C-alpha cells in the first residue's frame, strides 16, 4: 500500500470513527497527519471521550483500514466516490472552517466546526470547479408560496448565468432552489446530513437521483448514516463554507437556516436575506438577520450577483418602472410635449412660450414629435395625437396659455 493509499484510508476511517467537525481530531490531524492521527486514536492517545466514541464504532472483528476499504467498495458499486483534502478537486475554502471554532463554548455544535476529513460524492462535476462560483439558497421547510416563488426565481437566474446553486435537499426553500437550477439546465449541489445512499427526506428520492445525474450529492457521513437532528446543524457549516455567499429566503425565528447564515458571517462570506411580509411568521428570521450588521437585503438574482460576483462585472441594474414610449425623447422634446394640449391646437410660438423655450427650438422639434406619432398637425398648430390604448403619454397643458 502506498503512502497516498494509507492517507486516503486513514481519512475515510477518521470520518467514520468520529463525528464530522470534531475539533480535537481536526487539530490532531493538522499536527501529525491523518495516518498518525488514526494510529493515536486507535491506541487511545486522545481524550477519553473521543477514544470511547471511536471504540464503540469499531467492531472487534474488523480493523479501521478494513472498515474504510469496505465503505470505498460500497461507494464504487453505487457510482459514488470519496474526495479528501489531498485530492486536486478538494474545495480549498473548506479549510476556513478551522478558524471559526468557539473552543471555549460548551455547545459541541459551536466547538466542532473543523473541516471534513473527507466528502462522499455522487455526481461527476469536480468539486473545486463547481464551487468556484456558487451561492447557497436556504430557508424554511414550511415555505409559503411567496418564499417558493422567490427561491425559484433567484435560483433559476443564478443557474442560467453559470452559478452553482447549493442547498440542503430539504422540503420547502431547499427543494425549490434545487428544482429551479435543474430546470435551468444549471448545476446544483445538495449537501446532506446523512449518507448519500439514504435519501432524506424519502419523498425527495427522485429529486436526489436527478441531482446526482447532472449535479452533486455530497455528505461528510459515510454510507448508511442516518439523518440525526444535530447533523443538520453540523452540515450547515459546509454549505456556508463552500459558497461565496448565503441567501436566506424565508425562515422562522428559530430556523436552522439562521445558523447557516451565522456560519457564513463568521467565515467572511456574503450574507443576504430576502424581506417578506411583517405579518408572516416565515419572515421573522429574515427580518431579524437584516437588523444584523453586514446582512444585505436582496430582491432578485441580480442583486445576489452584485454581492458575490467580481467587482464591476455583476452590478445589478437600478430598479425602474416599465418603459414608456416617450422615455426615448430628448429633454427638449419632452419639455415641448408637456406643453401640447390634447384637444386645442396651439401654434409653435404658443407651445414655445408655454414650455419656456425659443420659437426656433419649437419649430425645429415639433415636426419630429409629429413623425414619432406623439403630436398631430391641426391647421397652423399642433395638438396631442390620440392616446394609443397600449400606452399613456405624459400629462399635457399644465401651463396656462400665454
């Protein structure tokens, strides 16, 4: 067995024997390497808590390398693969997770934020390429029609423009994001809190198969792992880390999506939220996050790209109403048009006096308004053309006749 194979097997074994994100194990691996860390773990040269947890997961009839080989064989049979930090496609941004641990905090989910030892993957896209331009779209499982619509529009727009849409595969906002990216023939990645061989929720089995065909199904947990509640919170740090920014579309006050946004904030990623009705319980979390410093309000995919794209390349267009026919007129023509009456004809000089321009400018410009269909000649003067049903010209005759 080569040194590379040994490291790979050690990574897989470590990912099985300890829960992902374990701070103590992560520090040990960075100090002595995966192979030596596994040896110390198996010999009990770690904390009693970590050693006992690993011992309970390891059968008396199988050793750690054999356990890892068995899992790799299972992955190969399913068309899946394992990716480790030593592989070229490993997303380097995951390494940022090592610096956000709150080691003194009593809560394991805040202490154990270390990078994964390995990732189990279904799907062919290289991870490093898929996540170079990626955005997380997260939110409530019990999404409203409003939230589903917004998530769909945002995700479809991002996917059409070559951005990977990342979410957690849950009901509600997650599912809307994944389906919209698939509908746009874009790339989407579902990061799961269970093995990639165990669809959860079960109702998304077909959706996960579709994602695996054209996108990515990813998990830190080995094959057969169940979706325990705490694992969803642990998983959220990966969603935040691999993407350039996280958008929370809808969320209740205690939603797990808020934790994902908090991870993104701690990592220095773009943090975005969508406003909603103040009467909606599903907008409480978004509005609370928008009160936090650094959270940006976004309404559409263009504004998301303005936050996560390269400066100058992805600026969102300023909001404006629908185009009107006279929007194309120059300032002088617009000024004169305002002075033309709808029923009473005025001479060019009368129109010029009402508009406050010279008679020469009026005589030169009014024929162009006639050609454009805004004004009609009537005897020796001009009046507004009948208003087409498809548009409304600006109000006219606001100044008294001279």
